[in-house]
């Protein structure tokens, strides 16, 4: 069977949490639950690094505004991880060229990353942190569940990933105005801080005699 469905699903998942994808695929291979995982994903140093970074993301992803900063930093990391995992999967199976798999994994990861980053910007317009926590947990569970499902049912998982990506893009279109307000408010706060820093400090009170 072609590895294309697994590449697509792992690309979608990488756009949301690339470290979880690398960690899960590597653990499935190292534990013997799947014989189709590339050896590079099963290396101890790769698993340790992915595990540590996954824990860092699990914390940053639940803090308002810190999650958006984390997303900005990972605009390059997540698509690159999706392309890397896709190329490894294709090279291991031999049913799809490395270049094609990298392009599919990377572009899918970029699309799902944009959906995630845009959704987080919209969520951050609300001052309470609970929506960030709930959304982050839902994303982590969704990635873990779908990647695990894709190991044994790649075609069905790819269909679900495609539906999630499409619905996310549609939702992002409706959230554009809210995201614009968020970015405008953040720019206004930066401008206010700059103006406050330039203002001279008020003179102290004269000493009482």
C-alpha cells in the first residue's frame, strides 16, 4: 500500500504538534508495534529530544500569548518537521519519492500550522486562560489519537485529517476579523509602552520641613 495517506496525516499532525508526531512514530517503531517506521525516528537521541521539546510545547501551548509566540517561532519548524517525516516515511517504504513526500508533508503541515496559529490568536482575544488550556489538550489528544489510528488505518486517518484541515481553514476565514482586532490591540499596547518609556519621570515631592 502507498505510504501517501500516512504522509498526509503525519503532515497535518506536524503542523499542530511536530514533536508529538516524531515521538509517537518513533515509539511505535521502537516498541515493535509497527515495522514500517524509519530507523531514524527510533534513535534514542531523537526520542529524547522529541520528548523534551514535547514537554516544553505542552507548557507553552497552554499559556495565553506565550502560545502565539511559540507558534510564530515554529512557523518554520513545523513544516520542516512535516517534510522531514514525510521524506523518511517515503524512503523507508519506497512507494513514493522522497521529494514528493517531503512536499506533501511540509505543505500539509504549513496549512494546519496556519490554522492552529490563527485559531490561537482568536482565542487570545479572550482574557481567561481556560480556553487555551482546553484547546491545547484537545489538540494533543487529537494528534495522538489520529497518528496512532493512522499506523493501522492510514486511509481512514487521512480522510479524517483532510476533513479536520478543511474545517479548520473554513473556521479561520470566519476568525480573520477577530485576529485583526487582536493584532491591532497588540500593536497599540506596544506603542503605549514605547510612549510611556519616553515620558520623563514625574518630579518627586519636596521634602517636608
